[in-house]
């Protein structure tokens, strides 16, 4: 009987944890979506909500990995653009 109670308790804890993560993550993502038109850091909030959801859900992990890759590519592109736009380090030769 004691083993059954532990199993039921273990399952209940997992279900409650998963439900809590789903609710909190969804609320944070929805707040981020609202912040896209309202003042606030909408994209960062959406990413934070996905990070919360990624604790339990594989779809959120995949989306988060895609976003990370997009950010990496954008940063590399920005760095290369910045390097091209800087003035030369050597002063021009004067005659």
C-alpha cells in the first residue's frame, strides 16, 4: 500500500509541475506577444517564455534552438558589417 501511495504522489508531482510550467510559460509568451504592440521588451519576453516552456516541452526546445541560431547568424552579420564600415586605421598619406 505504501508503494502505491508513493507512485501516485510521484505522478501527481510530475503532472502538477508540468502543468505549472505550461501555465507560467504560456502566460509569459502571451505577455511578450502583447508587448509587441505595447511598451516593453516583447521579443525578450517571448524568448523567456519559450525558455520556461523548454523545461518540459520538446517543441519549445526546438523553437529556442532555432531562435538561438538566428541570433548567432544576425550577430555575425552585424559584426562583419561593422568591420567594413569602420574607417581605416592608418592615416592617409599626405604629399
